[in-house]
C-alpha cells in the first residue's frame, strides 16, 4: 500500500522559489496499476523522483506499508531503492556490456542474494516477460527496443519490489510493442501484488491502468 500525503517540492531559482509539486495526496493499493498524466512540466517526473527517493520532498509524507520513507537516512534510502522499488525508464537504462540475464541479476547482487539464487530468479523473470533461450545471453545491442524493455521490466521485478515506477516506458516503442509492455506491467501488478505507477503522455496507455491521476502545474486535479 502506497499513501502520499501533502507532498510538496520546491526549488530555489534566480527569480525566487519555484514549486514543482504542491500538496499532492493520493493512495494506491497493492496489485494496482495507476497512470499519472498531465502536460509537460506538470510535475509527473518530480513525483516519481520523490517516490523513488531520488530526491527529498520539501514537505509531506510517503508511506509504503506502515513506514514513512520520506525522511530516511542516505543509507536507508539506498536500501529502499534496491529492495522496495523497481524502476522502468523510457530509454531502458540497461548496461551494454552485460547480458540480459546479467542485467536482471545485478539488483539482486546489490541486495546480496546468493549467485545461484539470483541467476535462477533472473532466468525465471526473463521467461515470464518472453525473453527465452539464448536471448537471455545476448547483450542489449543485440535485442530490439521492445526486447530491451522486457528485460528492463524483469530487472524491475528482480528484488520483488512493493512499488514499480515506470516513466514513459513506451515512449521509444511502436504502438503494438508498447501495448505489450503495458500488459506486462499490468500483469506484474496482478501476479506479484506490486503497485505500479505509470507516467505517460499516451491516452490509450493511461486507459490501460485501473485509474488515472492528472497533474497540472504541480497540483493533483483529478
């Protein structure tokens, strides 16, 4: 369960303080996929950055389960990002000199999962997203964009996260391939009980979620 209350983020600027996110409150259940929509500059990426503890809020709270994670120490924040959150980016962000299997294994290595266990789980997750056989041994450069994003979804699931944050995950994909990636994320929410927050500009993609949140000028309007 994710619960966000009064989340605000301000930045200093030459012209004075700029508020990128203002008093945002919402909740999302385990196993639910929620889309976040709004025009460029509305605060969508800022929201994901705060939820992933890549930045600190100016005020407000982020509850994951029964824990307020917004005020964690630097070490605890790093552990949270490793164990509790999975990230899926528009540009895949795979490591080019590692195979698909090794890319999925990497977060588990940081979490100190034994090698045999992380290799078995990585292979299983890749099978789950349709990367099978010798495709698992290929480096990202030998995979299509859609295949790379499948690997990224598997990687996001590697440490059994409570929350997946997906920032425009279909932005570099054609419509058909993008729809398959959204189905994978939706299936992950249902199968693994993971909360998925999906930032998108695409109306059809947003409609695939169980509900949508709309940001305008840093405020939640629906």
